[in-house]
C-alpha cells in the first residue's frame, strides 16, 4: 500500500533531518501573504487558506459529508467511526457538516443536544487533522417550511428592511454560536470553510435562481458575511461560493451571482453524475474545474469540487453501471493541467443502506459493496489526499493583506423593480470611514445626501421617486462616497421603476414587457449553460434560446408560475424550431408534479401549436407518478414553468437556437 510506504519514508527522512544541524545563516520562512474575506481571520484560519493554496497541483483532498455522523458500518456518532475509515483505513481529508434547518446541526435530539453533538464531531475531526467545512440547509424563514419550500419570496424578505430579517439574523446567531464553541485543545477557534446558499444556480432551494435575482443573491451573501464577520466577530471562517453545474467551462455564467472578491475565499462547484461517467459528463466536469482553477489564479482564491459524486447515490450490488467510476473520473481530472489544481473534492453523506455515496466494507447485514475495490484504488492513487497525509495545515506563518475601502448598494439591488413612490436606499461602506455619501438619479445632477445610521451600519436615505415615474422604465441609481485621502468610491445600480405590466390570465410569457435582455434573464433561472435574449420575431418580441451540447446533455430555463388554469384545456405557443431534431421539453409543475410535453424541433418553419393537457405526462424520472395525469386540481396549484432542450441520441448537431413566443394556457 502506497500510504504505508509514504509514512515509513517520511519517518525515515524526519530521523535523518533531525541529525543534520540547521545552518546559522538559515532564515526563518517568510510569512505567506493571504487576502481573505476576513482580514482579521485567526492565524490558524489564514494558515488553512495558505495550505490550500500551496496544495494546488500537488494532490486533490478527498472529502466526505458527515463521515462520522452517519454510516452503514456504525450506529452511534462517536466522532471516531466512519465508513471511509472502515473501507480504506483512513479518514477523509475534508469533513463536511451541515447547520441544517434550524441552525443546530442535523444529529438527532433536542436543539441543545444537536448543538453539543456538532461541537463534539467538529472537534473530533480537527483532532485527527481533518479540515472542516459546513453547509446550511436553512428552513424557509417566511413560511416555516424546509429549505425545499420555495414559496414566500424569501430572499427579498430576509434582506435588510424585509419583514423576516429578524428570523434570518437569529439563524446566523446560531451559526456564530457554533463558530465560537468549536475550539481546539488549546482553546483556539477551529477553522471552518463555511458554504451557505449552495447550488443557487438551480431552483430546488428557496435561495435558488428562480426565487432570487442575481443581485439579491449577491446582497444576501454579502449581508451574511458582514453579519457573521463584523457583528458576531466570527473570525475562523473561510467562505466558499458553490453554485451547481454545469457551465461548459464558460466563466461568465458561473460568475453571474459571484458576490465579489472581498466576500469569497473558495470558488466551489457542485456536480453529480447520472451517466455512469459518460465522456460528455466527465469532459464537462473537467472543463468546469479547469475554469475554476483559472479564475482562482486571477482572483487569488482556491478552487474545489465542493460536492461531486454519483447522482442519487450508489446502488445495491449488481445495479451500478460503472464499477470504476471513482478512478475514471479522477484520472480525467488529473490529466488536465488546470483541473488537477482543484484543492479538494467532497461527496455526500452515507445516510444508510438506502442512500450512500461512498462504498462500504462488509457489515453484519450487507456484503462488501462492489465499488469498494475501485474506491480503494482511488485511495491508493498518489494524487488523492486523505487525512493521514495532511501536514502543516494550521501552523503556517502568514500575514493578512488589508482590504481596500469598498462600498455596495444594499437596496435597491441591481435590476430590482421598485413599485412604490418612495423607497429606502441603503449603502454599506467598509474598510474606511466616509466623510460624505450621496446619490443621483439618471442623468440629473442634483445630489441627495445619505446619512449614516449607526444602528444598521448603513448610509441611508429615502428616494422620492414619484408615482408618475413608475412607468416600467430603467433608470440609473448612482452613489458616490468620499473617503478622506482615497479615491472616491462610485457605484451604479440599474433600477426598474414600476410594476411589470400584468400578464393576461393564463399567460406564461409573451416577452413584450421586458425592458432588455438583462431584465429578461433576471426573471428566469438557468439550468446548465445557455443564453437567452429578446429577438424581433412573430410580429413583436420573442424569446431566443441558444444552447451548446459540447459539455452537457441538456440545458434549460425556468420561472415561477402562479394562477388558476383549471378552466383551460391545453397550452399554446409559437415556435421556430432549429431543425436539429433535439428534444424540446416544456415542463409544467402543477400539483407538485412535473408534467412534460415535447414539441418537435424538426424543420425551421415557424409553427403555432396547441398541446392539450391530456397529452402531458409526468417527467420520465418521476417514476412514482408515472401513471398520473393532469387534473383540474393540479391546475389550481401551479408553481413553475421550465423549458429544456435535451440532446438527442445520434444527432450530430451540438449547437442551436430556438425561438419561442406567446406561451399561454388555452
């Protein structure tokens, strides 16, 4: 086993080195300069970042979510037992945890028992040399539902000025409590990679793309960092940004919701494979990880596959399509000069025999999993890093680089619609004290002062818009902050004044009420990599949907939907296909079920279609509802409308453009 050989070699080298005197002229190692989201980060937290940065290109750390909390080879979360350790004899290098719905952790028990268990587990992971990362599946602060309850316009209502901001702060208070409670044996705060609001590029969480505009998501992230760092004095966090893939290696799509260099330390990415490591999926992951590594170079960050694995979990013996999945994917990552500089790759939890992401050895009830030999081969690969190989993670000499003065407009956010005659402007100025902050509107020269509010930490003022100006137009809100001895800070947010013209009953979109492409994109979430824009067609404005299957097998967009369609019998649309013969998917979520219809993309002649609801069927992956059909009751409970293009087998065309318009119930 290469692990044992490496340890013996290291011991021998250490013995030899101990016998060699250190030259008197030897200089102590210069401290590594690190620029973090928290310039007051603890020495150990700075050291962790320096270690991750130095590790790039030397090996990829393997991580496992809740590895000592849940498993198939043990019953009690004692902080020692782990399926990974039982399978390969070592712990993962990265230990993942989750603050869960209420912010106490996900272990059984009362809130205080959960909290105590999490403190114990994080400390135990640190004691064996592991690196801790924590995500947060937060409850819906508006409805009281879980993280998958996307109702209530949550993000807008928990930001400053929102009616549920207090509940959100209480959750962050519990996060801060854990951060202060997890200390090492010498009483020092244990560093953590904190990863909130993950996979926001999808729409399955209330913070997802269909439920929060890019600018609101960015401000939510910034508020979270500022509250934990500045208000709660949490200084043992690195902050990981981790939308879900895929991106086809296109950086501008990945960066659409990027909170900014001053608020992020780790560039993450979540991607699960449902294709048994098909060349297309593997090539897409490699392209995306390579892209992240290059962005990390530019921004002085580190990159990671913050979640990866087999979609849905491993299957029972005899049902897994690729028994060499771990080594096959890892070999592809290693082969790319940029992707191989990924710092760590973490897979999800072994909840039990019904859902697990790491293969297990034989237990009293189960035989050894058929993918364990491949996982052991992955472990034996010299480029994979597990806990025993971690060294000098928390004791590196570092020096924090001071952050420069910055400012951002907290509200109204960029591309936000303001529908009231007055609204509150909030501006955050950080890392400096502004002598004066003011704003102007559009091309007008008149300056309006913003006053500092010590209670909130914002410069605030009331923007008198006037009812007559709420006419569905875009204006520029320009903010300037004077910093003594520094260049003036200047900010601009585009604000849409007035409500969007209401859609007639039953209309999904006629694409006439969007002022520009940016406004259009703010109303649709994106799945995978694609570009949507407004096009002159069908006697007005239509949707142009551009796709590329070089690194993906499907891509799409979606928007929230409400209303009562029980009096309608179908959906009509105008369509110009691209002649590709790929599969166009219209997906209507009604009554909690995703029903689909498939208009043809053959030919290039515009067509007007009506698809009766009687022809719609549940999505193929929803086997539990395979025999269900749309009912009037379903049509009274609408939540989402999605448009996908799926790659068809045997079709050589990889790129195309489809035009759609006048999507409406009929």
